[in-house]
């Protein structure tokens, strides 16, 4: 099996804009930890960047909020996907790139848990990929709208429970790293 780490929408909007990610508090730290591990151990990294139309007010191309977080900018990645929909697959070359690279397993990290991460994981599952969802390297915020209010932690947990029930293997970043270490050890024994 060959995997890729998807780093979804780790853009300034979630740190300095109107949609500040609040839960879990250490999500960016764990995203960076996953990227650094992936880069050191041959896991390809795909950075996904969301773009909205100029009149949307956020994620507008070439604005500060649209830019990738500086810590993402500093790191190497193997492929950049620009998307306009919640799914990283819709209207992009992501699936064809993954297939060309022989990748059959993807690991989800980034923002927001209930929107782009969840939608991408579900679509990856539908396309036949094995999906891992990093519980502490994804994040969200509290939301209030005409349907009601939900606290950030409750929203995050609800998505993780739903993902684990069908679509993904949900795990903490440390457990994901341990799994990859175990897989490396098994390959070394088989060689």
C-alpha cells in the first residue's frame, strides 16, 4: 500500500481571519508533526488550498486569508491542489494524480473537520481509497446558524464518530506515526 497525507485548507483565514479554528487547540502542531514525519519517511504530501469567488469575502485568491499558513509554506509538498468546493476531489486533478502515483490510501488532516475534511474523506471512500482521519490534526470552530448552535468540541466529535462508523480509520497523530513505524518494521522484516 502507498499513502499520501492530505493537508486541507491550512490557510491564514483560520488563524487571522473571521473563521478562527478553536478546537482542538493543538491541531496545527499535529498537522505540522504529521507533515514532518511524512516528509522524513517517504509519504507524499498533498497541500490543498481553497479558493472562493472575489465577492465572497474570504478565501479570495491573493488575499492574506487565502494564503497558506506560513508553516505550510516553509515545508516541501509533492502536489498542490486548488479547489473551489468542499471536496478536494471535485473539479480538481487530485484523483488522477493519486492514481498516477499509485496511492491507494490517504490520510486526512487540516480544516475544517465537518466541512472540507469530512467531504473529502467521504468522496475518497466512494472512489475506493482507504482513508485515515487524524482526529487531532483536523479542527473546527463553534457554529451558529438558522438550524441552531453546536459547540466546536461537540461538532468535531460528531464528525469523528461518523467517520469511524463507515468512512475512515480515525486516529490520533501519534497513533498514525506509530502505525507507519510498525509498517516500516514489517517491510524491513519481509525484505
